[in-house]
C-alpha cells in the first residue's frame, strides 16, 4: 500500500531559534521528524504532491509499505510506564509504588522515569518518602491517601474526607466526602463525578456529604491510568526520523521522492539507537 510520509526538512525555529527540549533529538520540531503519514491515492490531497506541491520546510516521501509498518514508523516516542506495587502494611493498606519506563535510550537515559517525570504524579496522588533514580520514581502512600488525593478528585480535592470503614480482606474503603466548602449545593454534579471513578454509597444533599467506596485495586488502576495520561500529554516525541543526508538530497531535488521500501527502511533511524 502506498503511503505519503510528510517529513520536516528543517529544524523548526522556536523561541530564540534553538531547540531547548532536552530530548530535541527526537522532538517533532527536529529535522527528519515524521509529522504525518497518509495513504496515497486519488481521493487524498497527497496525490498531488508529486506535482511539486510540497509544504514549505518539509519533504514528502512516497513508499509502498504494509499498514502495520507505516504505523510503526509514525509511532511517537512516549514513556512506557511499568508499575510494581509492594505491600508495606496491610492493616493500614500502605503501599510502595515503583514506576520505571520500558522505553529508554541506553546512551543517555532519555525517556527514563526520573524525578522530572515522576514527581508531578507522585505528589498529586499523595505519595510520600519519594526517591528517584534516572529511570525510577518511587514513593509510599496508603490507599486512603490516594483515594482522597487531588490526582483523583481535581477540583473536589479540597473537600474534607473521613474514612468510614476498611475491609482488609477485600481492600474496600468506604469514605465520606464533605464537599460543602468547594461545591455547595452541587449535589448532582458531585455525584456524577464520584460515580466516574468510585462506587456511590449514599448522599446527604442537605449536608453536602457523599459516601463512596473504592477498593485498593481500583485506586491502583486509576493511578496507573492517570500516570499514562500525564506522560502522553507531556511528551510528543517522534521515535523515527529520516537521515539528514537523505533530507538534503530530496529537498534539493524538489522535495518529493518515491522511495523503495528497502531504501526507506535503510535510511530511517530509531532515536533509541542514537
């Protein structure tokens, strides 16, 4: 299947003209980064790129690849967080979480789960006793801390929380939220928010109080989902790029080339190998 790869032909000038991103070797502003990939065909605008209608500052390479391979070359370089949970105190439902990235560049550690990436989500979810390595973020928290954190509740996090019960065997916590100080009389809104991430138990609208239950497994899963969302939003990196020499050659010839699959694979570089 034919695909058109739109590839940046120059470093994008940002700010004072320098790439300050600490992972600029892989960022989407860098020369050689694939910015998009579209099937080539008469029904797509990319069909007309062979008529020299190449976007300024870019080149276009048309190549016959399988859909799966084309998707692979367009894949971003995002951290792949991996989680390890260690029980510290069952009676208090206290846990240590260890988060590492499964996609780190060996040469310089880019992509590692260091303090710059880990502190934000550990703080948001109530983790204490934090410590960090180049590819490890670690902290301790009880399930109650996690279940009452701003990482989970956002705008409701300034509510007052009190644990009503804890079943050690099932890991279920029943927690009371007093939202009068932050969402007074917003009872339906608060209930919808609660039901989006926990199990509704009861509500006293007159007192601005709602009870919900959440298990330790639910809390851990919600934490992991939030970490993934935060990392996906924070980074927009490109894992593959075309060699600079090929960029220059194609740009000098007009900015468009139909390349064999073998040559395309040969000249594409995985930034993890740089």
